[in-house]
């Protein structure tokens, strides 16, 4: 009976655990579907608001919802197709607003991170389970959206939808799960061959190599941000320079305020794209304005196909001038950023040469950071462009691989030499210039300590030992340390002379005469101090004690300087055990105790 009861308890516990795990997986699946619905709903609210406020809507609410669903797919990188055109041929629309891409990435990342937060009474999911369930729920909604837009004014490219929609979802969800798990760096996978794993553990996966990789990754991200920031600055300056053309294009696209607001929102969503285009322009390859025109700092080749849009009005129309060549300062600054983020760890400020990285490690880390930055730059350049139609409008934006190669040359070619120069500058030996007012030890020549740079004292121009040479190294910014260094140098010279006299006297058989060592530090006469006799005077001590008692407010009790011994009774006679002699010794000690009023023979140490 007991066995049946225990078995039923175990079975019920196991079934409860299974039910809890199934409930957790279902909740994670719903999180993915809710994340997709939130992104789709946000765009639907925005598009429906534009449709309601538009005075001349071209279609009904169904058409507006089709546009919102198409924009949601475009935010994942899915290329859209316009089936109804004047030529009759479907026209692609592949320029993805990079700012719009942040919405689905953030939603899926947040859903995966929240799914792995521990909650009381709920089984903890694994990272793989969270990624699988959240992605499945998200892609289920995505498949329904692809099917919904198939009969609208904008349809999804089937191959792009089948590739990019799962790719963006899985990557952002995996990063969110990794972040929710505490960003662990686990061991190498077991499916790798043993030889490959051993080689990776000794090289790439070793702790020093992983640290250098982390430094290089931070340098690469900082360099890409510098490139995008510099590109945004170029776009802003060009928009101000071509302000009239940008304003004319803005007013021509829409006449009512709701249409202009929609154009403004689209322009803001395309600002990261424009920054990537300008970064490619500063790197040298430039960007394409159609299949026949390319814009570079050296000029424009071919006739550009420019649609009417405010951001495209900022495209330079003149040939290459020194003002256009100044755009090369953007990748130059990005290369310096790579060097700076590398050296700040390889050779931090005030670091000694033994603590800093070697020149080879510094150069390799800077080169790795430049290579990773070039890879990210090429990816962003490829994502920022795309087709806007057929024929001449089939290519818009920078070429990804060409921009990546140019970024590799700039970031590595500038980052590595600058990193080595900054390292040399930070590890330089700082020496204090000779002070003309410093004391010079006479008789110290080439054999004096520090004459060859190996001693403590630095060698002067005349062969003497100048205070503040080697001892004051690194203190060029602290002049107040030169005085102490001068005292050390003088003391060392005096000690050396005394040692020489002692050795000579020993050879002659005479008693050595040890010279008095000069005082260290500054001249004591420069300070206003009391002489020792006045400080140890009895009246001065009594005055100090009285002042301390008054300041204590009556809390300080009167006690003698020497503690009193307990009274000893008078013995009648000495016993055989010698107790009388001990009492006599104690009595003699009490009778010979020092008088607290008498002047002590040793210096008083009381305050």
C-alpha cells in the first residue's frame, strides 16, 4: 500500500512539472505572437491616422491596412513589389528605412529577455526553448501578414520574405535570450573536431585572446558610430547648403499638412540610411543614383536619376572641390577612434612598460578592430540601399562590398599606426629638466652614481650629480618634489664621501671618522617651530595639561603619571619562607618611585 501511495505521489509530481513546463512554453509562444501584434498594431495606428486626416484618400480602410502590413514587412528587410505601374511591369521597392528596422528587433529582443526572467511558481525555460517558442509565435503572425498583403497595392517578394523574416526574428530573439541568461560565454560546442577545439582553446578561445577580441569589438562599434555620426553631420551640412532645393521638394510632394507630416516621418525614418550613404561618400566609393550615375568626392559620373525627395536634394551637384574632399575627415576620425579604444586598454594612462601590451598585441588588436568595423560598415551600406523601381531606378545607395573594402583600408591603415604612436607616447620616460638652483655635489664625475643613467641621481651636463634627475623622473608636472629629490641626492653624495673616507682610514690603520649626514628635506630654519627645551619645560607641560582639562569640560580625571601600587601591611617578623624579604623589596620600590612634580631625566612624550 505504501509503494502504491509513493508511486502515485511521484507520478502526480511529474505530471505537475510537465504541465508547468507546457504552460511556460505556451506563454513564451504567446509572447512572440504578442510582440508581432504590437509592431503591426503600432504601424496600423500610424497609417490609419494618416488616412483619416487625409482630405483626399485614394482608397478605403482596407487599402490603408494593406499599406500598414506592407510597411511591417519592409521593416524586416522584405522587399516589396508594386504590381500596378504605368508600364505594366511590377516595380520593386527595396530601400528599407533602418530606423523602422529597430521596432521589430527591439520587440523580439525584449520578449526573449522577459521570457527567461525567473518567476515564482513557474518552471524556468532554457534559452533554446525560449528562442524556439517566441520565434514560432512571431513567424506565425508574419506568415499571416505575408498572405494578407498578397492582394494589396504592395505585395511581398516571396523569396525575400522566406529568408529575411525568419533571419531577423531568430537573430534578435537569440540575442535577447543570451542577454536574459546573463550573457554567458560557454565552452566550445562538442560537435567540433577535437583538434580544432584544442587549437581554438590555445589561440582564439584563450582568456588573453578573448579579452583582445572584446576590446577590438568595442573599438569596431565605436568606429562605426563615428562613421555614422560623421555621415549625419555631412547630411545636415549639405541640407543647410541646399536648403532651397530641399524646401521646394518638400512642398511639391504634398500640399496638405497631413501629407507633409507623412513625408516628414518618412524622412526621419530614412536619416540612418542617409548617414550610411554619406559615410560611404566620405570613405571614397560613394553611392549610386541609378544604374548610370555614381557620386564620389571627386565628382559625379553619369546622369543621376533623382526622384523628388528632400533628403536627395542634399546630394552634391558640383564637381570635386577641396570642400568635397574634406569629407575624408570622417573616416580619418573613425581610424583614430579605433586606435584610441584599443590603447585605452592596451596602455592605460600612467601605466609602466611592464604592465602594457606588447606592440605586436596592440597592432593586432587595432587591426582586428578595424576589420570588424569594416565588416559592420559594409553590412550597413548594403542594408541602406536598394532598388526604387526598374531600369535606371534599379540601384540606389552604396555598394556593400566596395564600401567595406574602403573602410578596411581607412580603419586599419589609420588605426594601427596611431595606436602604436599613442602607446609610445604614453609609455615614454618622463625626465625632469635640470634645475639651475639645485645643489651640485662637487667632485662627482663620470663615476658618480647616476652618471650613466643607471643610478638614482641623474647626471648633469658637467658630470656632476644634479638633484632631481633620475630621482625626480616622472615629476615634471610636480615641481614641489624637486626639493625632496635634491635632499636625497645630497644625502647620497655625502654618504658616498663618508664611505670613501672610512675605507681610506681603515687602510691607514687610523680610526675612521664618520662625517655627519646632512639633513634630508628642506631647511628646518624655514619653519617657525619651538625649541626642544621650551617644549619640555615643566611650566609649559602644566599649561598644556590645564588647557586640555578645560577643553574636556570636566571629563578628564586627575591621575598621576605613574600608577600607585596597593598598600602593603607591616609584617611582624620575617618568616622562614622569605616573605619578609619580598615585602621589604616592595616597600623599597614604593619609597623610590619618581616624583611626578620632578623634572624627568628623559624627554616627555605627553602632548
